C-alpha cells in the first residue's frame, strides 16, 4: 500500500454513509455468501470468529477492524463464543471535474476496494465512536446523520494516522496500551476500574497487575496524572473558573479536585495559577475564593507489550458514561426486577416539600413490604418503598446510623469514619465518592439510593428509586436528621436522637460558658503547606461543632466572607487577619512545637496563649451529625481543660 497516495484519494473523495449495522451472533452461528453492497469497515466489538473476505480467512478477535470493497463476499463462522460486530457501509467517489492525475490514481490503486485488517491504537475510544455512530444513525435525523459522518471521518483519520506512523505495518496493542489510550481520550468522563476492566474483557485485579508491571502505576493513579496535567494547562492557559476546570478534567466536586491537585503538586490550583499564570486584576489580593460545587494535550506513555517488540508513544486526548453491554444489561435486569416488584404494590401518596408524607391508602395483599410512598424531591415526585430494606447512601450516612439504619453499600471514605466505623460491619464498599462503581451498586440490588451527587443522579435512578439532596441543601444536623427521619418513616427516632443531641450540646455549652468568654473568637484552619485553608460552618474540620453546635463566632473582619464562601485560601502574610482567640487546626504533619517556633505562627495570640487544638484530618474531615456531636464534645473537653 502506497500510503501517501491512499491519503490523497481519501482527501479528494466524496463519501456517503449507506448503513450502520450492529449484529450479535451466537456461538455456532454462521453467515455465508453475503455480497457487500458497498465498501465497508467491520469492527469486532466482542468475542471472536473466523471471517472470510472473498475466501481470504481472517482470525478476527475483539477490536480487530476489517476493510473491504463493494461486492466482497463475506462469510462469518463463530466457534465457541459469541461474536458482536458493527458493519459500516459507505460509498466513496471522486467528484467531477477533477485533475486527470487524481482520476488515474483512483483507477490504479482503488483504495476503497482494498482488503486489510488493523487493530486501532485506541480500540476503546474507537469503539465508543462507533457506538455513538450506531445510536445516532438509528435516530434518522439529518443533523444526527451529519454527526455520524463527522465521526466516520474521525475514525478514518485515526486509522490513516496510525498507518502513517507505523509505515504501513499493522501492530496490535496490549490491554495496558488500550486502557491508556482510552483514559487519554475520555479522562473527563466517569471512569471506574470496573468499567475499564469490563471494556477490556479482563478482571480488575488482572488489569491492576498489568499496569503495575508495565508502567508502575495503578490505572486510577495514571488517570489522575492525566487529569492533573490537563488541569495545569487549563489553569495557565485559560481564565476558566475552578469549578469549570474541575468538571472539564473529570471531577464533579471542586473541593475534591482541589484536594487531589494539592496532594499531587504540593500547591492548590489557585496558588498554582497565581504563581505561574498571567497576573489578573486581583493579583494583589491575599485571599483567593473557592466556591462550592460539586482534548488532548501531549502526555508521553511508552509500553513494551507482549504483542510486539516495538515501543509506542501515545498522546492523550458532559459527563456521559459509555456503558458496556454487560453493565447495561445488568442495570436493565435490576430495573425490570424493581418494576415488576412494584407493579402489584398498593401505593399511598402525599407530597411535602423537602420531606415525605404517607397518606392513608389501601393495604396491599402482599403486606407492607409491597407498599410505596410518593415523595417530593428536587427531581420531581418519585415512588419509594414504604419500608426500604436495601439502601445505598453516599453523603448522608451519619444520619442513617443515627436512626439505626445500616445501608448495604456506601463509599470507602464513609467506611473509615472513626465516629461509627464499628457499626458498619457487612456494609459494602462502592468505591470513592468521585469514582463510585455503578457495577457494584447494581450487584447489591438496592431498593433505594440516597445521594448528594447530582451528576450521578441519572445513572443511579436507572438502578433504583433515587433521592437527590445536593450538598449544602441540609445545612444543620437538625435539618438533616429530621429530613431523613421522614424519608425512612422514623420520625420518632429522629426526634429522640435530636433531643439527646440538644441536651448534650446544652451541657457542653454550659461547661464552656464558665471558662471561655462569650466574646472570644474561633478560627477553623487547615494546613495547606505554604498556604492555610480557613473554613466556615458547613464543611467539616470542626466548623459544624464550633460554630453551629457550640455557637461560637469567627473573627469579625472576614466573618461574612468566610461564611459565604465556606472555604478560603490565605497566605501566611495575612494569616493574622483570620486568626481568632482560639484556633482549631487540622494538620497531619505539624505539631504545637512547630507552630510555637514558626516565625509567623509564633506571633499569633492563640499560639502564644496555648489556645490551639491540633488534630489529624482522619478525624476532622467528617461533618455528619454523629461526627459533629463527637467533635463538639471533644473540643468542649479541651476548652474546659478536662
């Protein structure tokens, strides 16, 4: 193949897509003597088969791509496994008038009739494009078909680029190479270990071992590197907000993105931009705000995989998730189970803003287990089981434990909560909050999901009835426990727990009033290296305990700004403006001795007067009602000198 001539003709051709066909063949099935009505690409999505083009046999496995011309005789023979493939039919002609040498070249090499097999560099991304082409082709709209044509050209471009790099040679890539290319192209999407392993048709453990042996990183570590690199470029080359950048690189929560960025770079995103980016109109301000929220650049990767002896260099490239066939089938199966279970249930309804109310209704013959209630949420009215038994919850686990309700699944961070981890035996880990495994949730077969993760709502709601309460909507322990008491039908338990909560707070306040002046100010701070984080009353680090439970106040000068923004970053040069009479300080490294000897910290009155409480993030991070109550009592005991 003379590749340069091949590219010239693709560049001059007028291409029209004729059809896109998606076929699943069972083991043992055959397709014989099918004459292709147009030029075609055949892409194997799953399984394998013996494919013959005009009698030439190709042992075709997953991710193999075959090309042939109009009139080709296609035969497919499956063996012991199913074979799933896409067939893209197209017609390419050289429009007239054109230069004579182009016509002669077309007649001589006939590129749209050539037969060949190739494995795309990035087969997962290639599959994603073809799946999208198939979906939009079936919509039959002119705009959708125009998009399909654009995607087709992208695929052809990638193939020609690959052939050009390889000098016309075809090289197969291993699982790590395939996974890396997919992450580089789709780093802004929801990628989990489960979904990645499923796309590669291997186990999570095997994929992890391959990554460790070939590039000495886990898949998620490598994905994080891609995201951080892209975030750096966006911070320096654009004026996008932190929230916009976080979403662009695959993080739904701006605060979580900031923590990850700081962990890997040693500096916060805003500090990184201010130091290395262009100076903006606010460059002289010592305070940088962090609002609440929940393409490709080059990144070298070299792999010496088992399928070839050559080293290959790859490039990396709103939050839709490309679901695998297995996962989608599982979701639909569980959804059908839920719908069938509810179809015979008697339903009572009653809507209440921000809560749940059961109205009198006729008892189901199947008993209370089949009853449902209608509740009003920010996503509209939904039906939930009257007495849910299998609940998955992410952000609000503390309220469930307070009401003596143990879920079947929750994110890993919750399982490490020191304030109630001893009550979570048997609760399944569904992944990190920003990388929750939908496959694990499906396997748990929940009858209710409660989440604060709005971008994940659509995926969750396909599995089970889902209640969405975005972070910040429930601002106090009273609001949170009372709300979920209504959701779970445990109003009395909620009232009892809150009564005990109020009593313990009153006791602590009374103890505190004897030793701490009412006008004393408190600052909630966290060690961010050369910068310091200062927090309000709704984002952990002891804020809920100090400002809400104990009723203490911030230093007046910046109180309004901190409470509005909830989390701000300040430089050491102005830390004295934010330091109260007492400082509650989160640090995993620093000690009180460090602060006393520090030339800046040592000048603060709180440090001089031994009014600094230092604890580690593993305790201060949590801000659920149970954590708030325990933190409040711990801090009250310290303040009272106990």
